[in-house]
């Protein structure tokens, strides 16, 4: 992947550690958002409290204990990938009468304080709708290759694009709808739960970015797509559960199976059509 061709984002920040969480508003829906929402259909994103360290279950230390040190080349890579998502989604929203608000991306080490609570690096990359920020510990990229056997620049780019997909969902102002459905007793977890559907949609939106950015930049090389599909496959619920405990428990799924994650990333990438990403219509 010739990632240097990407636009450079000014929204990547290195979290120095220390300080309290940021606070911000949730997603907003304007006229443009309504137009894009009509194209997508029902779209949802994860409840960040399910991922963040609200109860200490991940063993996180108070945020700010580690000093974040970032390799300049790694930071540039993240800036280029995030910049390409900004261009892609800015164009899509504008074409449908909307305005896309770029997210911020925080690079941190060890643990971090967010508007959604404190989180440790153990949770992996995540998006917090409360401050509209993506949080990424670059050590996850090493884990992606070492533990999940998913190496390559495009595999890492897919991870960032997936989290940006959650921001796109947030920009459409649908978090309240998720909360409404939860309040009505609709389950988040499980093979057919809202969490799985929202995660698969983020995979599809990442695929849309992959398609649109390739059309614009011609930056993919042989093997790149396979690397991204392999990354999607390696982090499916069934694969991770089988690796961790030897059995698969669909009732506890939150992200979808390996096959589903590959399917929906390919769906978005093959057509570059946001309208194809309605994971809430019918079986996933």
C-alpha cells in the first residue's frame, strides 16, 4: 500500500498522559444527516461503555500513568489514513447535502481518560461518541501482526477505517435510537444482537472507504486487499473465542463471526455504496 499518497490529517494528536477526561456532546443530526440517513437506512454504533474500563475488568491503571512515545513514521501513517477517510466521507456527505465533521484521533500508551470513561490499551482501538474521538494505542498494530497474524499496512488501515465508520454512524445522530431500543429490551449481545449489526456496519463502511480511496488514489498493491480481509477474519467473535477457550458461544457475540466481518467489508468495498451497508435489514 502506497499510503504516502493519502491526504494528511491535522486531527491526529499524541495523548501525553495525565489530565481528566474530555467532555463533549453526542452526535447531531441536521438536514444533511437526515438525507444521508435515508440512504443508509437504520444505522447504529456500539455503546462505548461496553468496551471501556468502567468496572476495572480490564485491569487498567489510572489514565496518564504511561508516557506516550510515538514513532514519527507511525504517526505519519495514521495521519495519511485518517486524512483519506476525511476526504472520502467529506465527499460522500457533501454529495448528499450534508457536512461531515472530522473526528479527532488520539494516540496513547497504556491507558487513557476519555469522555466515555477510563480505558486501557487492552480494549484495542475504540471510538468514544461523547468526545467524537478515536483512541489508538499503536502497540495494537504489533499485536495485530504477532497475535492475529494480520500484518500489512492495509490491514492496519482497515482498523482505523472501522473506527471511523463508528464516527460516521455518530454523525448521523443515531445513538439515541440505540438507547431507545435498549430501553425497550432489544438485546445488544448475541449473534443477532444490535452490537453485532452495528459492528458489521462499521466494517461495511470501512469497505466503502477502501473503494472510494482506491478510486481516487490508486494506492493499493497486490496482496493488500487479502491482508485486510485476513485482518477482518482474525478478529471475528468465533475465531477469538475458539482461540481463547476452545469453544464458541454465539449468545456472547458482539462483533460478528469471521465470515460475517469479511462479507460486510467486501460488500462495502466491492461497490463503494453506502446504501449497501444496511446490516439491520434481514439476516447478517
